[in-house]
C-alpha cells in the first residue's frame, strides 16, 4: 500500500512480512534514533553556533498515541542536543540517552533498567552506528534514506522518509498489529459517530 506521510495518509500493517508482524506484536519498548529518523538528517547551525533541528508534528503525535497504547518509548542518540531534550519532554519520552557513541551499551543499560529483553524492543535507525542495536532488537526498522548496509539488515524499511513521517508510520503499524490502533483513534472521534464502536 502506497503512502505519503506528508499528506496525512497512513500505512496499513499488511505491508509487513509475516515475520515482521510477529516481531512488531512483541514490542513493549520502541526506541528512536534522532538524526535521520525524527529529523531528515540535516544539521543546521545558527550564526552563534546553535544547532537547529526540524521535527515532524505527525511523528510526535504518533509517539504520544503509541505511549497511550501501552508501549514505552525511548531515544538513543550519538549527538547531544538541548533541542532533543526539549522535544522529548514535549512528547513525554521518559528514557533519553544522548551523546552516546556506544549505542549498544546504552541499549543494554536501558533493557536492564526496564527489565526487558532485546526481543521486547523495536529500534529504528538509519546509519551503521545503529547496527549493533538493530542486529539485536526484536523489531529492527530503517528508513528509505538510511544507509544501504542498514536497510539490507532490518525487518522493515518504512515507506516514509526520516523526518517526514517515518516515526508515525512505525507507531501506527505497531498499534495496528497489537490491535490498539482503533482504541487510540476513537479517543479523537465524536461520541456516537455511526460505525464507530465506543472505547
């Protein structure tokens, strides 16, 4: 099923292989890289050296809905940015590890903290620094603008690009596979709308 996340259309979970569906159904923690995933990968600097990042509002709301459905969320990023801390705070992402060059060590630490296994986790990344986690995560995801050696080693490549709805796509898919999507969507619909069952 074709999609363009920028025009507000979603992607149905039937784009997943049977194996990827099983993996997505087990996800209890979804971990996001930042540059190239929650952003388009561009790095903008102001005249005073301040780093500027552009986030996607659809992605943000998808992350909130995923949390509402019962799946925890986290960020693991090699870069350190106050902007990312602020964005994570806005979205209620409680687990944020930045300035991490050994992403796998951060991943293991997070699993220990939350008493989860790698099979319980999804991770979406775009570059080779993400491969140590992607090779272990139960549900490994990348984006079409990711490095080819990453895209060839994951369970699913999103149709939307990083920074342009990829995070929303994967949040929607996880909720669909886990049969929580309709319930989260119903909270935004008027009561007694024909054809919509009450939550």
